[in-house]
């Protein structure tokens, strides 16, 4: 078995923390620090996550490991059930079990399932041509007001180029070309510029969250809707630079936390449980906005959530269900 590479696990752990942090921050109303952190996280976290997912998909796709691919379907079902329970208990919202409607976190697992099969089917198309077609389709799709959260069509189209780029690029090639000092310096400057822009110009760019979340048609952009395709194209370019920067920032050194980066699926599937416990059972939805430094409290809660859900007994229990297709196939 090919040994795990510490760089990717370190990066995956950071990205799953960003996912959890984004969802914790989104529930704080009218707080400038929370809004800045939320916007900055959304500049890169899902494009980078999709890219890494594509990078990790090569063996399963090339070897047609269908049982392993179907694990994403069981993960999708588990995510839907978790959402149904926590939203029903705490928010009295029972819509989460609608499998075809994915205006929630379940879209990511469904997207991976679709991406694996689509990439297998279209595997003989040259990489650059396929990436170009996928970007063009995503940019055009935004003009259709009927493409939205049904089967997560908008996100399926928008994030596929990132997954596809990760699938076609070689892991060792990426690592080799992101170790030089010049590219690391440029990465720091780029991320610092993006952070500065977020801090000082948030009021002028907040509307871009509708591009960053990739689930809204361009009609929601008001006076900018005619330029939606160009804005989405700019998002691809900016996200590509962010992905390179994130890869540059994380080292090959294995730390005590590195192994937790191999358990990100469990965190993604379950993190709405502690999120709803925090905001509804503990009442943070009401008292947190009035607390000084509430954004940092939310980040701390997100960090604790991430670490707890990476705990091996938790991941082992969840994997019993998620890996069911593999177990059934192995018995046959």
C-alpha cells in the first residue's frame, strides 16, 4: 500500500476545520469579524477541498473500484439522516430528508459520487479539453435560473473543474513545484492581499458570496448579472492561485495531528450535531452575538468540534456504515 503523504493530510485537516468554522460563523448575525472570517474562508476552502478530493481519487477511478466509490452514497445517506435528526429536534425543520433537494452539506458527498462516475465515463477525453469544457459549462449554467439546489446541479457543475484538475495532476509533480522559495513568497503575498481586501473592502465585495457559494444563478447578482460568466471565470482563476498557495503553506513534516487529516469524512458528516448543540441546546444563537469576541468563540467551538470528531472511536463507528459497500463486496 502506498504510504500516506503528510502534506495532504495536514492540508485536509486545515480545510475540514475551515468547513466547520464557516458553518459556525455563518450563524452569527451582524458581526463584522465573523463576516470577514466567513468571506475569507469561502474564498478558498471548497475549491481546495474539491481539488484535494480529485487528487486522492486517481486510484479508485483508474482501477474502477466501484465498491469504494459507492461509499460516498452511504456517506450521503448518513449525512441526510444526521441533518434530518438535528434540524428536526432543534429547529423543527423536517425537510432535510428530501434526497433530491441539496441546499445543505449533503451536496458534497453526492457531488463526489457523481464526479467519480462521470470521470470514469469520460476518461478518454483529453484532460485539457475536458477541464475547458467543464469550466465553460459552469460559466454558462449560471445564466439558467432553473439550475440551483435540485440535485445540487449548480454546485455539481461549478466545482467539477477543481476535482478534475486534481484528478489529472500528479501528486509528486505538485509537491516538487511548490517547494521553492519564490513561489512560497508569492503565495504569502497573494493570500495577504486577499486578506487585506477582505478586511478593508468587505462592504463592496460581500455580494460575491453568491459566486463563492456556487449555488445561485447570476440573476441574484442584481446589476452584475450580465457579467456573471466573467465573474465565475475570475473565481476559477483566483481559486487556482489560492489552491497553489495553500499547498505551499503546508509542509511534508508529520506532526501528532497529521493522522487526523485522514478522518475528514467523519467530521464532515457529523459536524452539524455539535453545531446545533452549541447554537440551540446551549442557546448560543441568542447570547453569542452579544459577547465580545464572539467570532473567536465560534472558531474555538469549530476547532473543538473538528478534533472531537477526528477521535478514532468516532471515526471507526461512522466508517462501519460508510464502508458498507466495500464490506459487502469483499464478502462476495
